[in-house]
C-alpha cells in the first residue's frame, strides 16, 4: 500500500491510539507501540468502556470521544474480525457526530489478523475508514497490516 505524507511531526502534537482490540495488551497494542517508536502517546482502549449498540443509549461514548477529539495524530488499531474492523470499533463509529474536532489531523490505521494475505480485509476496511477520514477532514496516511508495513507507516510520523 502507498502511504500519504504526514503533516504533523511536532514534539508537542497530541498523539492518540484508539485500541479497538478486546485485548488491552494484545498484538494490536504491541504494533501500535512499534508504530510510535518511542514517541509519547495516549492509549484509549475501547474494551475499557461500555458503549452499547446505537439505539440503546450512549453509554460511555462521550468519555472516549473526549480523549480522542483534538488529536493531531490519531492511530486506530483494530484486529481483523471476519475480514473487517472489530465490533468495538464499528459500534464506536456508529455513535460519531461529525464535527471539526479532528479537522486536519493525520490519521493512521493498523489492522492486523492471523491470515497471511489481508488484501481483501484491508480493501474493506479502507472503504469505511477513508469515509470516516473525509467526513472529519483528516489526512488519511494509510493502513498497515504487517510488521513491515507498520515500520514503513511509522517512518511517515518521524
Ligand atoms: C471473532 C474473531 C474473528 C476473527 N476473524 C479474523 C479474520 O477474518 N481474518 C484474520 O486474519 N484473523 C481473524 N481473527 C484473528 C485476529 O485478528 C488475530 O488473532 C489478531 O491478532 C488479534 O489481535 P489482538 O491480539 O489485538 O486481540 C479473528 C479473531 C476473532 C476473535
């Protein structure tokens, strides 16, 4: 995959990792750590919050959004479930209200799973997450699904 150039490379940037894995310290989280490569970041684990399906109340959605909004660098990390993002992420996204709160942010994605060839899953995930990026005015840098791609994506940040 070709990655776009980043616009935020300052030490004072607000860097947020939204972890959409059920495992707070699983492979998704480990790859995010590799991605940031020593830079500081705030990790927000969707699994630590109770966010119901849309139509069943907001639950703790606002608590998560407050931490994510105004990020200069947003990394979403998701395990691949059924060739798509995790339900944690999809449920969170279903609650989003389009706003200017992420306008101009650099947006990175790590989507990883067990299979060797993730091209179909990445294609699917690219569709919904590029829609998310464009509605929020973010600069979509790209999706990494392997360790090698995480290293390449990380170069865009440095
Ligand atoms: C419900 C479920 C569905 C999954 N579907 C896929 C899949 O479609 N393709 C794949 O490569 N891996 C799939 N996996 C494997 C996970 O993506 C993989 O174990 C991932 O590394 C988990 O990340 P984590 O350590 O952050 O939880 C699935 C796992 C679960 C629990």
